[in-house]
């Protein structure tokens, strides 16, 4: 009876129970709320498989007897290609008009993403941005999902941004939390960072600054129940990849950890990445009583001539292994389209 009661409590709270627990559940304080969670997330035991310048005009000297000269019209100056948005097969892509390569990449992404997401009954959202072609494609990019552990990447970005503004590096304790939360997906470390940044005002301020307008913090303060979208997760990855909101040191700090996740968490978007490329990723998984398993994966793929960000989110999966397989089918389709 005790086991059944705990199970019901976990399902009701949306807690991160494990598929293959390393340790027994512990009670963990998260602000004013208390929640039954595991020290680490479940570990999946998987073997996943120039235009010419305008012509200058010269002054025309007129005399009473001179034949009037005709001043040639200047050639139009080169303009930056305008961005356009097209939807095909329920996949919406934004890319530069006039670029044959971008058009080809967008069409291939639309076809392959749709083939992957339509092959199963899961509720999914996917988004990808490619720096080489400036193509951004999304399937249900604004659809919301429980974050599970991918929120740890946003929490760390918030912490780094706050310390950057304060003019100081992470403390020894904060660095320890960051390492454990990202590389091991340790929940206790995430809860410490979550409280440290101030999950209410602190996280909300960062989300606004980053342009992550589709992300909503859980009202009760459960970090794993933050509502996220595939679009906003790609926005986060762009913040981590490009100069701007975060300093080079802050961006390098987080991406280094995301490139160092433990081997048993190298699934999802990292599978079938281009040969020679490096993947900075973060995965999340969460069982739910009504929505089935939530399986999320985000990552930045760079190197060997590639630079693109992927986010694939899903729920209503009957098991963790099925959810991982579905996420990988979508991410593999994206990797295939961009290689």
C-alpha cells in the first residue's frame, strides 16, 4: 500500500520518477513546494543505433551651344534578400528569398520532418535553425510541453547571465551545481540553481531578455513542469551560440558542459549527427499519468562545415524507450536533411 501511495503522489505531482533509478527517491524542497523526486533522472539503457555599385554621375556642363547630355540613371544598389515564410506538410519555414540553396534546404526539411512526425501518434513539436542557410523550420513550434530536465540548460544560462551582470564568476558551489545538473542531469543540483537564480522574477527576467516569450514558469515552482516550446528552445541555443546576451566566457562555459554529458545520455538529437561534428545537448524525460512519457531533446551541432540547432519535444509516449525512438526519428530526419 505504501508503494502504491507514493506512486500516486508522484503521478499527481508530475515528479521525475525513474525508468532505471540509480538511487531511492528523496524529498526535495523547491521553494515553498515540496516534491518527491529522484536524485538523478532515469538513465535510458539504449543503443541508439555582390552586386555592382551604383554608377556615379558626373556633373553636366551646359553652354548655349552645347548639346545637352543625358545623365544615365544609377544602377540599383544591392539589397539584402528579404525573408519569406512558407508552410508545406504542416512544417513552416522562414528563409531568404532568392537563395536557391536555402529554398532547397527548406523544402527538404519540410518533407523529412513531416515524414518523421506523421509516422507515429505522439504529440510532438520540432524546430531547427541552420546558420549556413539562415533557414528556420518548425513543426508545431509553439506547442507547449512539460520541460522535464531540458530546463536545466535555461536555468544555467540564467545563472551565468546574472553573475555576468554582477561582474563575478560562478562560485565554487554554483560551478559544482552547474556541472552536475548538465552533465549528470542531477535534480538536486538543478533545484539549488533554481533557487539561486530566483525561479520567479529571476528566470522571468532572463526569458524576456532572451526573447523566449513562449516559455512559462510553473506557478507552483516545479522546474520540471515549466511550459516550453520547440521554438523557444532553439532561441535558447542561438543565445548560447551567438554573441549578444551572454559573454563569450559564459557561452563557452555552458556549451562545454553540454558537450560533456555522460555517455548514457547521448541519445536524441546527438544520434546520427554529421561525422566530425560536435554536439552540445541536453535531454529530459518525465512520466505523466495522463500524457504518458514526456521525452525532450535539444542540441547545438557544430563543426565539419555545419552549425545548426535542434529541439524535438514530445509527450503521450507509452514508454521512455518508445519516446526516445520517436524523438530520434525526427532528429535523424533533420540531421539527414542538413548533411
